């Protein structure tokens, strides 16, 4: 361990160097060590050694934290051993005495990351040790433990699975009293120290008070399904006024709204007294009170809770016409205006200004976005009151502009498109669309970069999702797309490029194949942008999303992108490469759409499948997409694909089936079913190791209906389209089960008939009928003994697939397909992919769609009659229920 520590310490020291010749080799060495056993134990010792250089310790913490994301999960490639993880968990909470604030915060965050994965099951001692440590008398230890306690609570509260939420609720109920008393203690200390004018001690206590309050807030908001029904929570809320976002706090604030918030936030009295963060919190509170359904009576008043009625009464009494008018005017005329600082930022760094304005959660923290959200929510809930107010203000503003009383920039040209975006969903007339597109075109050519970025963002968020792009948009497509591409090239910030790329993706998605004439410049630029974004994985995610929609829009023409596209897919889906943590999900989606739109397989496209074995081992949430990719390869080129990869696929599938859900089992079996459908001979040969389990599942009467249905679909393909293989499989299974072949065959037919109702898809029901009929004609006594069941299945399938011609009164098989036709598409329908076309052509050769069930039944019965003679066949038919015979004759009339 000592020798390992020294070499890792040396590499970390070199990795902090400003000299790239020293830095790069050290980073590469550290990257190689990431998967080595014991590496993270060494990192733990290094960042816990307070005698070492701070920068080295900081880097050790970061490498440790990144390792949790990549290698802590049990199913991750190169996952840490359980023994090392146990040792690391113990070492992380041995003491809380980190002297450097920044490192202490990072350690708290990484402990929380581990807690998210392991607490409480693998790490039950974490919470008790934290609770004990925050009681300590040592000031530093107490603060660090409390900091860690907050990050752990915050992380556990963010989990959203039902089981995880129940665990957090159990935790909250167990420690809530302690958290309340902890907060109370630090609050009292703070007040005493303020009274004693001990500023240093007061600041220290204030920080502990804030951390305790944050913990209590997470416990209150996320630890109780209905906190207002919990007496302990309510007493705490009303006595201490917990947390600005909790339901209890909102109800309490309702009582103080008339005298407090409007006075300071929406009247001149607050100027010089309030500060931005206070105003933002007040606006967020009012927004949540306006939107909260708990403060609205039920449609049937008798069904309303008393507290909801009381809250609604208070809310109605406060939001009067004069109050709403003043709030609306103040929001528009005061808070919408740019400050001097914002104007300066606009001029000096327009990209950063635009990104900050349009950031996802910026409404929670920044004044202007917060103002916009509050304005929209109040306007939505009180539109009848505020519409005349807003129109009056717009008219007054127009008059001021006409008389040039102040510069237009102060009116914020970027708000024009924002306002259009907010109102576009309100009965927007189709004949106004060309005018809207003209406005977009004009604003996209505005000399102000902020206006162009705001226009692009509004186009994506508010306009494209609502308007169905018809012929009215196409005359503007080339110009708008070209301007978006120019904007993408012009901006330099990573976040801005991501925003513009998302807009471009959205446009491509909406217009689909009609984008083809205009994407040449984008196709040439994306490889350069990909190379430039090597250190920016989130930008690369945006590029992947753009490529997904681009491939869908180009269809078969996307093959021209393969020199760039296939290496991108290769990198994004290679779990041995660190970027896969960020790129995998989008990379798999791109891989799938590339296959779906590929006109033919290429050696390079086939070679990428080497990544799949490791992906299947992950058993992650992307497993379904992985199966779709496997199926797409089979549809694309079954022979080449199965000959190259069926053996490794079988091994992966066998491992998966040992520990997988029923749904996952069905996904595996569907791959086999599709392979048999595309290539009955080769499919059966290549997936032969999996078929005995399918056979046994049928004989044993698999309980899960969807699995049984898939079993029968697979066996139906084998029996109907590869009868010699079915015979050899029957021989093999009879030997394994120590049964006669005929006896085992009888068991299969009997279970097939008994479980036919498990099959819900008409195609599989017809397949089962065709498969069992393929056993006829037969002089085998077992098959003849099951004849009644076979006929029963046939009649059921005939009911499923036969439709009556109302003019002639004759029946025809509705599943028959005689030729392939290109479908006629409406404006909002997507064209078929190359895979869709392959499926259609395959269906023309599929017995389910090429063989008339009516005719097949007739021919098989005639053949059985010829074999047995009229008298013998008559005796056989007497085993069938008379009503079934009547229905069968009705279907077969005219043949």
C-alpha cells in the first residue's frame, strides 16, 4: 500500500502541473489506474492526509468522486469489489476533521453519492454515525458532520422510485425530532451570540443553523406524504416557520401576505430595503401559492377539505382586482426592465447573458426569469382581470415608442419573441402563421446576438411543439435553417451551442425528409464540432441528438454520413471508454436509427456490434434499446449477422436468462422469434442452445402468459417452417425427459391447445393454427387423439382472421398480403424507414401473410380424409363438438 501510495501521489502531483508535457502523461496514467483494485483506497489515504499539498488532495477527491459514478455500481464494467467498497465506506466516516472548506464539501458530496447507492442496505451505520458526530463538542468536527448530513439527506430525498421514497420517509420519521432540536439549538446559540456581540461565533452558528434548516426542509418536504397532517411537523412549522418551499410554510405565509409581501415587493416602499434574493424567494412563494391545487376547492364543494376551503377563502380575499392590477403593472414596468448590470453584461458578453436568461432552472434563482414565470402563472390564473391591464400597457408603450421617449433597447426587443412564444398557444389562427414566420425570420437576422439566441430558444420551446408545420412553413425553411446554422457557427460558448443544436434538432424532427436539400453545410460542420467538443460531453450529447434526427430526416441517404457517423456510434457505446457514461443512451438511440434507415449492411456497421456483448452484461435501463438494435441487425442482414455474432449472442442471452425479469425474458425470446421469422433454417441452427428451454417451458405450462405466448410463437415457427429441426428437437427432449417421442408430442399439443388463450396477437394465433395443422395428414394415434383440440384452435383462428364480404357473403383471410405498396402519407405522418420496408417485404414471404388459413385448413382436412378414407375420417370428425363442426363448415363453404 505504501509503495502504491507513493506512485499515485507522484502522478497526482504531476497532474497538478501547468506544464502539459508533465500533465498529460500523468492524467493518462491515472486514467489507466482507475480500474485497478486498491486505487480508490490509495486516493482515500491521500486526501485524508492533511499534511499533503491542497491541490493534490483536491485532485484525489475528484478522481475518487468520478470513480463512484463509473465503477461503484455492482453491474458496472470493472466494478469495485465488495470488499474494497466496505473498506472505503468505513474510511470515509472515520473522522470529520477536514480543515479545507472546498475539500470538505467535495468529501461530503462523494459520501452522499455512495449513500445514494448503498444507504441504508449496505451502509446502515452511516446515519447513526452522522447523528452522533453532529452532537460533538469539537466545532470543526460538528460542522463537517453537519455538512455531510445535509448532502446525504439532500441526495436521498432526490430519489424517486417508490421503494426509495418509502425508505426516506422511514428515515425522516425516525430523525425528525432530532433535526428539529438540532436546528433549535443552533438558532438559540446564534441569537445568544448576537446578543453578546460575538460576531465570529455568531457567524459560525449561523452557518450551522442554515445547514440544519436545509436538512429539516428536505425531511419536511420529501419525508412525509402529507406533512400538514403530521402533528410533529406542523408544530415545528408554526413555531419555527420551516423552509420557504414547504406546504406548511406556504399556508403560514398566506396569513401574512396582505401586510408583508405586496408592501415590500410590489410598491415603491420596498425600494432600497429589499434585495434581489429576498424578492426572488417572495416571488417563488407567491407563484407556488397561486398554482397550488391544495388551495382550490373541489368541483363538488362537498368533497373539499376544510383547510382547502379556508386557504381558498384567504387567497380570494387577497388577490382582489386592485391588488392583481398593481402586481401586474409592477411586474411589467419594474421587474421586466433590465438593470444597469444586466445591460452591461448584455453588451460585454451577450452569449453568457442569453444562456443565463434561458437556463432551465434560472427562474428559481434569477430575478428576471423568476419575474417571467410569476407573471405567466398569475396571468394564467387571473387572465380576465389582467388582460385589459396588459393591453393598456402595450398601447401606452407603443405611444411612447412612436414619440421616441427612450431607446428601443430598454424595451427589450428579445421580449417580443418571448411574448409571442407565450401567447402562441391561445387560439392562434392558421392564416397568421406566415406573418409569424416573417417575424421569426426578421428577428433571426437582428444585429443583436441576444435577440437571435432568444428567438431560436423560443422557436424550440414554444412555437415548434405547438404548430403543425404545413406547406405554409416550407417557403421559410431554407432561410430559417440557414440562419440557425450561422448562429451555431457564430456562438462560442458550449452551453449556447447546445441550445442552438437543440433548436436545429427540433426543426429537423418536425420537417423530417423535407430538410434534405438544406443540411449539406450542417453535415460538413458536425465532424469539426465533434472534434472540438472532446472535453465537453454534454455538447456531444446535443450533437448525438442532432444526428439522430438528421439520420431520420435523410433516411437511406444517411449512408453518406457513415465515415463520421459510425466512429461516433463506436465511441459512444463502448463501455470501456470513459465518455460512455454521458453518451451511451443517445449513442444507442443513434445506433438504432442508423440501422433502421440503412439501405444495406456494411462491414463497418457490422463491426460495431462487437460493443454489444459488454452492453448486455450491464443489464441497465438501456437493455430494451439493445434488443431493438439486435433485431434491427437481423432485419438488415440476418445471414451475415447471425453467422458472425449468433454464438456470442447465445452466450449473453443464456447469462441474462439466469437473472432477468419476465419482461426481459420476453425481449430475449423475441429476438429468437424474429430470427426464425426472417431465416427459419439459419435462425433455428444459430439459436439452438436456447430452444430446449422453450420446449420445456411449453411442456411445463409456463405461468406467465406473455412468456408462454412467446414460447408458442417460437415453437410455431420451428414446427411450421423447419419441421426437420422440430423432429430432431423432439428426439433430443424425449431423450432428456426419458419419455417416448409420441407421448411428449402429445403433451406439447395438449398444452398448446390449453394455453391458446395466452396468445393475444392475431398473427401468433394464426401461426399456431398453421403450425398444428402442419402435423396433418397423419396416421399417428397421438396426433389423431388431439385432433379435436387442433380443430378447436383452427376455428378460433378463423374467427380472428376471416372477414365477410357483405356483397358476396363469402369469407376471406384479412391477413393476406399479395404485393408491397408505398403508403400514401399525410402531412403529419412520417415516411417509412428502410426497416419498415424490409418488414413489409418479409411479410410477403411469411406464411402468416402469404397462406390463406381457410384454404390451408381445407387442404389439410382433405388430405387427412384421403389418408383415412371417408369412414375413418367421419369417425375422427365425430370427436369434434358439433357446433365447432358447423362453424368450420360455414368458413369452408365454397371451397
